[in-house]
C-alpha cells in the first residue's frame, strides 16, 4: 500500500474511512451552513458525524426569532436547513444548553471538533442617562418578542404613545420601525407572535422616528431594505431632502464610494422627493442626531439629541440640541456575543483568528465576526471556517459524542421532535390563513417535541 503524508501531516492510510465527530453549538443560519459545508467537504476518506446542539426547543435561530414577520421570503432558507438536517450524518439536540446541560470542556473531550455558532444575543448599550427607564427596550428583546421567542413573551411592552423613537440607522432599525408603523392588519397573515399582534392592534403609535448619528452616506441600511420602505401601503416615509442632497454633494467630493452607498442615497432621494399622502401612520428618518439622554419620570418621555454636522471626512458634534417627545425608545445599535466558561469575548466577538478559537474549538457567524452580514453571508463564512477545520484535522480520536454526557431528565428534542412542533405550528396556521402559529411557551414546546 502506498503511504503518503498530507500537507497537514496526516498519514493518508490513517484517515482512510475515518469519521470525525463535530459538535455545532447553535442551530441558526451559521450553524446550519457549517453543517452544510462539512457535508459538502466529505469524501470517501473523510466523513463527519454532525451533532447540532441548541438551547431552545426549536432550531433556525434568527430565521425564526429575528427575521421580520412581514418578510416571509427571507424565511424560505429554512427549507435549506431542513434538507441539511435530513442527511443521515446529522442529529439535532435541541433543548440542550451549553454551560448548563453540557460544558465546553465536556464537549471538547467527546468531539473531534466543536464549532460555536452561538450568535450575538445581547443588545449593545448606549451608555447614556435614562437608558434603563421603562419602555426603553433593546431590539435584542423587542424583535424576539414580536417573533414569539419563548424567553421574551412576558417582557412588558407599552405601545400607548403616539410617537416611537428607534435609535440606529441599520436594517434592524428599519425592521422595527416598519413593524411598529405598519397597519397591524397587514400582520394578520404572518407568523408574528399572537401576543404581539394583539398589542399591535391596540397600539397608539402613529409616528416612528429612526435616528442615525452620522450622515445618510454612513447609514448601515442595505438598499433592498430601504427600497422596501417605498412600497409601504398606508404609511408615509419621510426623510429631509436637504440631508440627502448634502450627503450626495459630500460623496461627490470623495474619489471611491461604495456602490451600496450610492444606491442607498438614490433610494433615499426617491423617498425624500415623494409626495406626502398624509397617511395616519408615518416613518421619518433623521440623520446626524446623537442621543445624549433619555428623560422621563420612571418611564420614557423624551429623547434628547445633539445635532451633528458632516463634511466629506468627518462627522462633528455641534452645540445644538433638540428633543423628541416619545413614550417608547427601541435601541437598534448592534449586538454582542456572550462569553461561556473557557470562551472570551472582546469587542462583542468571541476571540478568534479566522474562526479558530484554540485547539479543537472554532467559531462561526456573528459570534465570530460580530453582528454584521445578512443570512447568506454565513454561507461563505462558514465554508471558509470548515476549510480551516479540515486543514487542521489530525487523526480522529474515536470519541463518543454527546449521548453519554446528557443526564437523565434532560428532555432532548431531536429532529423528529422538532418536525412534530413544526407540523403542529403549520397546521394551526393553515386553519387561519397564516404560514404558522408559533408556539411561544417552553413547556408546551417541550411537550410537543417529546413524548412526555
Ligand atoms: P448595524 O447594521 O451595525 O447598524 C447599527 C446602527 O446603530 C448603525 O447606524 C450605528 O451607527 C448605530 N449605532 C451604534 N452605536 C450607536 C450609538 N451608541 N448611538 C447611536 N447609534 C449607534 O446593526 P443592525 O441593524 O443591528 O444589523 C445587524 C446586521 O443584521 C447587519 O449586517 C444587517 O444588515 C443585518 N440585518 C439584515 C436584515 C435583512 O437583510 N433583512 C434585517 C435585519 C438585520 P454608526 O454607523 O455610526 O456606528
């Protein structure tokens, strides 16, 4: 037999028909695309047994609890996830929590490779006075609330105010503003949380103001999301055309400008030039406004802003201020990853080099690169990390996987259990013309997904 050594030092004879056990922690897009890349990387000589471990009783991560309910097309990626899950080298262990039911140390011992795909679940803080007032809520809570995430069903949300302020000029801010300013009847045929839907129907909010601290040319919106605002029925969208024209003048003085920036400004110009319909509901986008204080007597009443001015190089603060009276503030200013014993987080990300954390631990998705990128970004990113994993593989350790680790009493929801939950939600939805009615209660989810 010919025996040769691969570039990573593995003897080719040894890896022949060898299986590597991989644990992926987190069943969101980055986790599924990692599983897919591992499946695609398989050859006759190299195979992977993949266990996906998820804290919630349900998989799909942000596709279930992040994507806005009125964006059903984005959710169709879940069909790809289910195809990945149907492969016979894939197992789901939902309702199993890293750090509670299993430790990272234990996982490292029973898998050849552990991949963290745990996302960035914590909302960033503004760090200004008044941020802790009642009804100043992070999008990291508000979005999962309206998406029926079982951890957020009980957070108090009061929409008994005519004006809401959304801080941040990114896609999450657009989602939140649109959901708040849309006629709730439009959500009737979506999978929005039933609790949220009834609160939206009673909502007094008619004006939503999105506030970005820099200029329109620096906004983090993507063009399709902005364009979506042009198509809103029964909601006016305003942006000050002077702010847009000034931004266009500024970027014309800069040599190289990204295509997305130009496209964004083009759409914002269209928004600015549109006739006003004087609908009852509106969204207004305000730039060059840094929130400096949230005021209120126990509860949000007003946001104070400092006005900024921009030149082609910088955004500078002025000494002018203004304020907006409001009873609800949603902060949509980004997210942070969370640390686990043995895993450190710096600048909101798990410390890593190109996805490698240390030894046999890797990280993908927002936990790796920070909270940037749309769902599809995870595909190439996870694929790059899997290439690194493959090139770093040493001999398989003949390890046993998670089964022996789980203590009696942990009610694991496997793929079959999840399919039962999924089918039940879809059937309940079909009866009333919705894609599904999401179950939002931990116990009921566990009941549906296990045989208990
Ligand atoms: P983001 O795109 O990073 O936007 C965050 C915004 O918050 C920026 O405008 C930022 O301004 C602002 N900000 C940060 N700190 C601030 C502070 N202290 N005070 C005031 N403003 C502050 O984050 P995101 O909106 O959470 O979105 C996260 C990722 O998910 C993005 O890649 C986004 O495209 C993606 N996403 C996609 C979709 C979709 O495709 N449908 C939907 C939702 C989210 P500066 O630029 O000045 O820092």
